[in-house]
C-alpha cells in the first residue's frame, strides 16, 4: 500500500548557510505510516504549489522565532533569531494547504507560526513577558516530560488522548499570546499557556507546543499525535483516488 507523503518544512542554520532536519520528525512520521520528505527552502509560489501537489500532508517544524512583524509588533531585544526565508515560505505554504484543505501539523514554532499567520499574537519571550513556575524550556534529555498539559473537553485532542492531564516535554521561550479566532484551543499548561490548537473548519489542522518528535520513541501520546496526522493524510489520499 502506498504511504501518504508528508512534506516537512526544513530547519535552517543561518550561520552555516544550510538547511537540515532532525531525525525525529522523519522517524515519527515514518513510524506512523507516512513517507517523510524534507522540502527545499523557497518562497516561490509556483514551486510551493507543485511541492504541495506532491504531498498528502504538511508538517510545520520547530526552529527560529517568528518575525514579530508578522503579528504587527516591533522586534524586542529579548526576541531570538528570526528567519525571514522560513516565514515567507511557510506563509505561502500555509495558504496553499488551507486552500486545498490539506492536513497540517505544527510543532513548537509550528503552533506559533500558524497562530501568527492567521491573525494571532505571540509572547516574544516568556521569561520576560509572562514569567511562570512552569518549566517551558527544559534541558536534556528532551524526551522527558517536565510539565503537564490538560486537553480541553470536546476537542479532537481530548478525544485522542483523554481529558486527564498528560506529561509533555517542552523547549520554547515564545508562545501563543492571543489565539486567533480562526483556531480553537485544545490544551493548556497549568499556567494557562495555550499548548495545543486546531482549526475547526478544516479537516485536520492541528498544532502543539511540545515536542513529539523527541518523545515518540518513549511516549505513546506522541505516537498517537503522529498517527492521527498521518491517518488524516492517508484518508485524503484515499478520497482523491
């Protein structure tokens, strides 16, 4: 049986002038039954449209901070490195995906970018703008849970993982500040930070703030997330036949 092709947005190393990929994104998709493919870095609309046509789902990965101009703010000194090339690529790629109702899964920067691109805002730095006792930026090992999140009732995430608190890993200094009206929250941390969201009027647009790509080898909930995403891609592939 053909596997659904999952296009994965590349990670970018600005200093080395290169782009690359963490194995966990590829392996998490593959374990879930997908065929992972790292996309080239480009903001060419024709190329992105052609790439999207070859894919059954798109994975928006972690990485640099989202450029604050995307959500109408000036960049503060405590904002980290941004990557305009990724912002430009992902803006166009997200528009294409939503227009075609393609399954989309965002991880860490992924939830931040999707929220900002759809009209929400971000904390540029949690320790400065919203200090909390919750450990949002852990040290290795990155597959160990460091805080809990609670799936919200009557959401797809609660249907998948249950409504009780679950342990998650966490490695971020930015987060959703104002959730765009186009998304609905699916989970929150004990300090109220939005940890997962989805787009109710699309077949599958989910995003989480934690890192299933680090934890899927040891955590069943992380595997369930990848499997739900790949299954949505597979269903779309079957419907197109």
